[in-house]
């Protein structure tokens, strides 16, 4: 997964800030920030990802691996 910055141009068009080589008809996920501060947005995304991974990693099945290590 890559994070790319861009600008919404209207009429369902998003212009990326950098040129990237992507295949035609590639499915993407667009995240619309609630603020203009890119640092704050990245902090929010990191926090959300940490919460999601904690749910995956902190479970009873992982205890077996901890004992193994």
C-alpha cells in the first residue's frame, strides 16, 4: 500500500501531485482529510492503523507464538 497526495479537481477527477505508473482501472481507496494539516492527518491515520493492528495481534492465538519465542 502506498500513500499518494493529490487534489480533487471536480467532476470525479483527482490529480496526483507526483507522476506514478499505475495500471488502468486500478481500484483505489480515497481518504479525504477533515483538515488541511498533512502532519495531523498522518498522525490520525497512524493512530487508526495501530488500533486495527492491535485487534489483530492481541488475541489468544498469538499467546502460543509468544510462548514459542
